[in-house]
């Protein structure tokens, strides 16, 4: 059962407990599951849904946006103790251990195989001769539109044409923050940030958040990067 603790100025206002299969609406209007009566909060500001990848926060085109741990998000898979910024309020997310991907080791192994887009046989064939692969330092290598390899540092990596992005790429339709990579207990997730250029992983459009597998190909405009571990 997920728990959300509503805070204002570091003071607990209310604690909400929900059934894990319930979609949770957040906003100023009374028909939301979590009502925040503040003019900085939109009528229907955001929602949380349970997906195969975990609990997904989605901003509902709110005026003042939604934030997770201080970072603006459109969609984001929530982790334990994540702080969701809604207007001037904070919601602290705390699911039960068995509700998080990876909460149970055996269940997590089953879930990972189910989510994997590459069969076990294909993966072994792909890595033939490379020896046993153990996740190490996460990297991105340019396949098209650039040269070199980039080490992913920190828990959040932004890709876009904003000069302050961690990885700066160019393109007329590329967003200031086109994509966001986030380090989680299960590996790195990738979320669409914004801009007219869609973000693709293995030629599939990323609409929300995906968990990256080693050797996935990420395309943003004319740029293509490959994700791998060193």
C-alpha cells in the first residue's frame, strides 16, 4: 500500500494511504484523491499510476509543473522516499517494500525477464566472446552525430541543447532538456524531457519512462547514442 505524506514548510499536513492498484489524482479541485488548496496548484495537477515498471508520476500539463527531488518532470518512475514538489507543497512517496520493483529478489528476477525486449538467447549471442558482463560504470557512446564516449556521473543526467545540460546535443527541434536519465536500484531509466524531436529507444518512441538495457540505442533527432557498462 503506497503512502504519501503531505508537507508544507517541513511540517506534516496529512498522511494518505492508498490501495496499490488505485490511480491517485493530485490537485486543487475537490474531486482529487489528494486535495491541495493552494493557488500555485492546478485543478488537476498530477497523477500516480501503478505500471509494470513501478509507480509512475505524470504531470497533467500543470501551470507550475511537477518536480521530483527538485527536478522538473513530465513523467517519472517513483522511488522510495522521493519528494514530489506540487506548488509550494511536498509529497513524500513511501511504498511498501513488495510494491517496488526489486522489493523481492526472486520476483524482481522474474519481472526483469518479462520486461526485457531482448531474449536471453539473443543477448548471449550479442555478447559472445566478451566474457561475463557485470554492471560497472554506465556509459554512452556516439553512434551518429558525434564522437567519443561519455561517462554517466551522478544520479540524474540531462541531455539537450541547453548549455547547462550534462550532455549537450544540437538540433533545431531538440528540446532544451530532451531526455533525462536517472540512476535507480534497477539501473538507469530514461524519460522524455521535451522538445519537438521525439526520443526513441531501439526505434520505439519513449512516451513515459523506460528502463534501459545494456546496448540499447537512444535516438534524439539526428543523434544516436548507445548505452552500455564499462
